[in-house]
C-alpha cells in the first residue's frame, strides 16, 4: 500500500482525540524550542482547546509579547481549571506585563490583578517556587498603594525559608539591596552559593553583584567557576556578556559570547533572543 494511504489510515484509526493530543504534544515541543509562532499555528489548528492547550496558548502569546491575547487565553484556561496553580501564575505574569506597558489609568487595576493571581497561585500550590518568586518580587517592587511592601516581601521570605535555603538567602539579599545595604547583600549572596554550591545560577548572582561594585577580578573568577559547573549553559554566556557590557569592558569578548548564545538551542527559561540582540547593539555590533 502507498505510504500516504498508510498515513491516512493510521490517522483515521487513532481518532480525533489522539489527534488532539498529538497536536498538543507537538505544540509543547515547539514551545520548548522557543518556536512560539510555530506552536501557535499548531494550537490554532486544534478543533477543541482544553485547559492544557489554552495554558500553552497563553504562554506562547506571552513569549511573543502579545500580553492581551495571553491574558485572554489564560482567563479561559482558568475557567476550565480554576485550581491550577500554573495557570494563575502565568495569568499574573500576563497582567503584570500589561500593567508595565499600559497607561497610568489602567496600570493600577492590572497590577492588582497580577498580585491577586500570584497570591492565588501560591495558595493553591505552596511548592510552586516560581509563583512564590513572582509574588516576592511583586511585594518588593510594588508600592504600598498597589499592595506591595518590604514588610510583605520579608514575611513571604520567612514563610518559605525552609523550602529552599539558597532561595531564602537570595531573597534576603534582594531585601538588603532594596535598603541599599551592600554588605548584607553580599553576605546573603555568598550564603546562597554555600547553600547550593552546584547551582551555577547562584554563582552568577554573586558574580553580577560584584561586577556592579567594580570588583572585576573577583567577578571574573566566579564566572570561571560557573563555567566549570555548567560548561554548556547558554544562560551563562548571556549573563557573562551582560556583565561585561554593563561595565563597559571586554566588549569584544562580550560580542563573542552573545554570538555563541544566539547560535545555542534555547529554551523558554533562557533570556529571549531579542534581549541578546539588544545587548549586541549596546556592545557596538550591528
């Protein structure tokens, strides 16, 4: 039998439900490869969109920078799965980005919605570390008028201090930085590294801080340490380049690191390619 006929027969045998599942898995694979438009094209082709599909749809729109479409899709996902922590987290992010990019009349309302979704995400799943991180950041940066405040951020950090000691020390470092207490900031960043010595991201945090204090020799040594811990990390290339560019030094090396970054297979957890391209322009490329 002709190969094409075999494929058609196989599709008929698996039925529409299996086709929907296959389409969703394909879209998820594309999302993980940061091929967001291709993932959207697959999702748009689904005859029915369940909560999983709508969540992925909202995440794709978010990554593409269309925060209104993202929040619309995530609102639909939330109605179908009202107790899903991840859906509330991503809806909070979409509302937050809309608040950042809207006018002064609509921004406060959108910011409040973002805060409420983060709170809900943490309440539904206290183990959702991303939700706790986003809520902490909101409390730390938002004014009291919008439900923020250092006192709330501190209380949240203490609430989850035993869940992840390294993350706890990092949050204390952020609180110290907010108060411009550089000595305590450094102490807490070092404690975060000690609490999770295999997590190269903690080393990067300390290296970035020291670079901003113009302690370049110490910072460079830490980046070397991070490279030994994660020799194939794309994110490390980006962060090392950013440290050089922010300091206005080693720009040739920074451009080389960013060129390697842009050729790397990225994931949604890595900084967007657009940010790397912006850094390249700051470094005098393009």
